[in-house]
C-alpha cells in the first residue's frame, strides 16, 4: 500500500491499468482526456499489456469494446458529455448484449453553448440504458470503484456494464491523496476475467440476431433481475474491499451522521463530499442534519432511501441535472419510490450547479436553512440570482 | 479454383430466411467456403441480420456478432484486438455489411478501422439500395433507378466507394459479383494471406429491389459486368488490375453489350423505356459508364 497524490483522471487511469483490461478503445474529449493519455502511456511503457485502439469516435469506442468483450476479454473506456451522448445507442447495445464493460464518465455539461464544466445531465440521460451507474465523491472512491466495478459486473449474476462517474474538473483535475494497493493484492481481489460466453470458432453461436416479442420481453426482465442482483454484489464487493484495503465509501449509499437527523440531504458525486462539510457546520449550530450520499444511481437505492425516510421524513435532494419539464432526476425518483410507502415524507428538490456553477458547503447550508425555515418549495432552482 | 472443387463444408445452412433468388446468401455461402471454420462474422443492420434467422436459431455455422448499423467496422476492430491478445490471430475477422451500412452510415467507422490498419476483411454486398427496410435510395443506388424514396428515379450518380477505400492505401481491395463465384472465392482466399485491412465489394442483384424475376439473379449480375455497368477489379500492392470479362473489355477483346440489355430487364429502370424512351437519362447512364471506365483504365495504367 502506498499513497499517491494525483488527479481523479490519472487515478482512474491507474485503477484501469491495475484491473488489467486486454482492450481499451477510447476517444479524447475534455475533461476526460488525461484518462486516455494516462492509459496510452501505460500501454506504451509496457505497464499495461493491452491493445489500445485509438478509435475515430466515441460511438466506435463503445462498439470496439463490445466487439472485444464479446470475444472474451476485459475492456475499458472513458468519455464525457457529448462523447457519452454519441455512445448512447451502443450503451444500450452493450447492456442488452450483457457485456461487463467498465467505463469512466467525467460528468460535463451538454451544449450549446459549449460548456466544459461539471454537470450530470450527460450520465443521467443514460439512466435507462441498463448500465450500473456509480457517482464518486473523491479520487480514492474513483480508484476503488473502478476496480470494484469489474468484480461486480463480471459476476455471473450481474453481467451488465458499469459507468463510474466523476465530476469534470472537480475531481478529474484535482489532486488528492489516494491509497494504492500493491498489484498482487489487486490481482487477488480481481482474478482474470473468465467470460460466460464468447465468440468461439469451436462453438459457433450467433449473438444478437432477430428476437421476437416473447423472448425479447424475457431478455428485458433478465436485465432487471441482473440490476436487482447487483445490489447484493455491490455490498459484498465494497465490504470485501474494506477488509482487504481499508477504504470504504458505503454500498449503494453512504450514510453520514444520519442517526438522529431531522433533515437528511441526498446528493451525488462531489456535491456529496461538500455536503459532509455542510452537515458538520450545521450540526455545530445545534441543528440535526445528516447526509445520504447516493453512490449507485443504478441500481436505484430504493430500500435505503425508504429506510431513511422512515427515520427522518424531511429529505433535501440536490440534483446537478434537470429533466427539463419535470425536475431533477434524483428528486423525482426519490419521490416516486417513497410514494405510498412512506406517507409523511417531504421531499425538497434543489436544482444546483448546472453547467459547473459552484455548489459549496455554504450553498448547501443555505439550502438546509430554507427547508428548516419552511421557505423551500417542492422544487427550488438554487442560486438563479 | 473451379466451383466443383469448392470445399464441401457449408456455413450458410438451409432454413435461412432469405428471399428466393437472394444474392446475399449466394455470396456469403461462397465467401465462407473460402474462409472456412476459423472465422468470426460481424453483421450490422442489413438483410443478412434477418436472413440468419431468429433467436434461438441460426443458420450460420460460424460465430456471428450482430451489431448496430454504423458499428460493424469498429466492432471488428475490437474483435481483432481481443484475438491478438488471446493469441488467436489465425482467425479471420470478417464484416459482412450491405451498401447502406458501408457507403452511408458505416463509412466513418470503416474509414477509421482501415486507417488504423485493422487486420480484417470488410465485405460489402452491394444491392444498391436499403433493401431490408424496403427499397430506399442509398449512396450506392445508380442514377435514374427507382426506389421508394426516388420515385421518379435517382437524380445523382452512385458514390465510388472503391476509390475512397483505395485512397486509404489498403493492401487489398477488389470488386466481385455473385454471378462469378470462382472469382469471388479466389479473391477471398487471396485476402487470407494479407495482413491489414482488406476490402471486397460484391455486386448483389436483388430481385425485389431491382424488380426482376427471382430466377434471374445470376443473369442480372452477369449482364451488369458484360455491359460494363459493373467493373471487376483488384487493387493490390498499389496496382489496379481488371479481372474476368472486365479485363477483356479493358483490353478491347470483348465488346460490352448495350447497357439497355441490363436496364430493360429491371423494373426499377422501366420509366426509362415507357411510355417512351428517355434518351437523355439513358445517354447520361452511358456517359457515366464510359467516364468510369476511362477513369479506371487510367488508374490501372498507373
């Protein structure tokens, strides 16, 4: 175990390298670029024994990962924003093909106008593709989650791809200390990939041909079961990691000072880290506030949110995304899962930080105050000014 | 190799869902006989996505990955990269795509895969239309041809994708036609000894798409070559050379048949002949064939 101080992107590249994918196919996009530069360097200097395919688009990056994964090897890619949107069709394809591809997405706003700063609309727009989605709040969590993700998705009860999200420039370009295990320890934790099916000339199968409604319906149901199965696997893997390496960021969610809380903040990504600071500050003033940080948005941590709402019926949900015409995705899904299950739950949705607008602990304190003072409505656009 | 000497093994099995007279199955049957068992196929959206039959059945006896319309060449890049890491580079990585998936929506991925020197064989079976969706215009549709989206005949000439591929400096590119299985077989065989990106385009006359009788597929392909409307060539080591009847045409040993002999048999060109002969458009077709030949003769002399 050693401590390395590096940016979220270089840490993501290092984690990918230590997971030993055989094929990496990627296309550069700000602010993901240093991930693929890092990988390219590892391949070039022999630290990573992989084929690095410098594809001509993100659509091709995902297609190449699909081809490679179907041939039976571990794969990795990374993207952001418009790149992720261009991949959209192949994200569905990878999930329906049940290929355990792991990808880092550096959350960035969508144009026009061109905006390279942090915003989660890129990944939220992919929530129905069948991918597992993780949102990280520190570089350590990025490192741990990338390697954990392989173990989760390669489990035969899951076999779905996973997307690890980190905030553009907030984590991607910020150096933080990260505990890095020895390669042999990682190898013990994550054994070589053994595919459950592959394109094999000795056992020819046809994958993905025409499928009629009855069977297609079952395929979709199996995907849902796989997402459901992944809840348990995510927990097991996170806890195995904690035992082996000592770092832990929660399972599907991370609870922070929630035990006696009268108001609980729900947040994802780096806002979750900022919210911890806000919780500490507010508690110093005698107000009982906690944080339920959402690590996995897919599978959706329904049980955890319901359990929390039963203990504390005031939930302040911060969304760095907006489903235009409705509200933030996390707030909307939180309301939906509580409906008819926790009758007296109050959900206060806050849209904040779109296009990289800063969301500091001071802002989060102000949001809490609005709720406590009874000044927050169902959906608030915080900081419109 | 003579057709009687083709391997007896079949990789396109009976029970497939092709239309009667389908050129795609004819071509693929020959291609897979040449390639043999150690082959992985990638197929984007195209007629063959349907022809292979439906889950949980297949009529193909080689591992086959279906992939999205524009993604065949990039998926093949992934397959080739994985096989390299697995030490299985003796397996043929093959894309089998239609003209829509090649000329139009898949061109970017194809260009990228070739530029990256992907070790694969890309085969376009060109029936000059989006046939799987029911006969719409593609970049490969010839001038004046009726399709459901060019109701009075296409106004533009087809894209010369062969030249686009050659401009990438591929080690091997060729055209073929389902009517000449030996020529196709030999060309596919030749690619197996060449590393890097290989491209073969097969003219595939489509009975419902071109509006001709389902027993005339072979004849229709032969007439395309005999009239000079389709040129058989190989591009290898930077040299272009003509094959078969196209070679005889280029050398002046075979006088091409009038293009009307080919056009008249196809319902998609019927508006060129009735109610009266459309001399302007027929002459434009003839001029285009002549110009294309002049151009390719120049390329062959380089």
